[in-house]
C-alpha cells in the first residue's frame, strides 16, 4: 500500500508518468525508503536542534552560530544522503536504500559537511531571530517579519537547487553557484513554489509546537524536501542532462525504456 493512496500495480508500466500521477508513482514505490533515510537525517539534526534550544533560552546569537557550525557539520551528510535518494527514486533507480545511503555518505561527505554548515548557520540565525520576535516584549514590525520570511524563502530556493548539484556533480563552487542562480532565474515558479511550501511547513510546525511534534517523526524533513525536488526535477534533468550523463557513465543504472516526454 502507498503512503497516501491505495497502491495501483497497473501504474508501474516502465513508462514514466507526469504530474500528480508521477507523484503517486514515486511515493507508492519509495515512501518506505524515503521515510527510513529521512529518519536518519532527523537523528543527525538532534545536535543542531539541542544547540538552538540552548541558544534561544540563553538569548545568545553566538551560541546559535556555533550550533549552526557544529550541528551543520553533523546534519549535512544526512541531508546529502536524503537528497541523493530522492534523486535516485525520481529517476527510477531502485537501489537498496541502505546501500545507497552508505555510498552517498562516503562520496559526498566533504561537500555535504560544508553545505550543512552554511545551511544550519543561516537556519540558526533565522530561528533565533524568529524566536526572539515571537517571545519578545515588543511585537516586531511588519517590515521585520517580511524581511525574515523573504530571506527564509530565498535561502530555501537556493538550497533546493544547490543540494541536487552537490550530490550529483563534482563542480567548482563558483560554477555551482552560477548554475543555481541561473536555474532559479529561468524556473522561478517551480523553485520558489517549493521554497514557499518548505517555509510554510516548518513555520506551521514551529508555531504550533508541541501539538505538531507528532508529525516530525513521521514526515520529518523527507516529505517536504521530496515535494520541492519533485517540482524542479523535470527542468533540472533537462537543463543539466542528469539522466543522460548517468546513462553514459553507468549504462545499466537506468532502464532504457524509461523517458520523460
């Protein structure tokens, strides 16, 4: 049975579906693997979360930054493995999730640590600022809230495009950043649509704690990241020739009959 739908065996025909049908197809076949890797990713985020709780309670921005650096170095490899598995399943690579996790962990360790540090430092400052505004004596202005929200959306948009490149290609940082900016420029609807969903998702979880705490072990970060990457995968594959390069390098990795119309 699928995660949200009754499994339809007729859907697995070897020809890739589009839109919502493709969304169903991937989730029905991969939600258990995505859940497992997502849960491992959550476990690696515990040090960052603990550091941020202490930073907010002590009202120390320095501790928030340190939590971002140390926690990001731990959480980054888990996030890299999650993005790797999502991309594998979107191109119908049905490799065992544990084997894929170990392989991705080794191959992407350095870039995942660096990206995790940058992501968690920015996330930490956003969470720290938001917590102080929420529990501060003086209500924040609408302009301050808008800046925080827009900054969060832009960060989510950049990371949504950056992470797939980090786990797929060996590139110089400047080239990866240029590719990220141009991809966002040419596909703003898909990228920012996924970014807004991510920000809204985490904002709801944060604002309605502890009532939303039960959602975290179930959907964690895997589902919302899957949605964001799902939105951009077709143009990502087309622009960066992802599957074409993988077929050339590993002819047996992807079935020949699969295609995206």
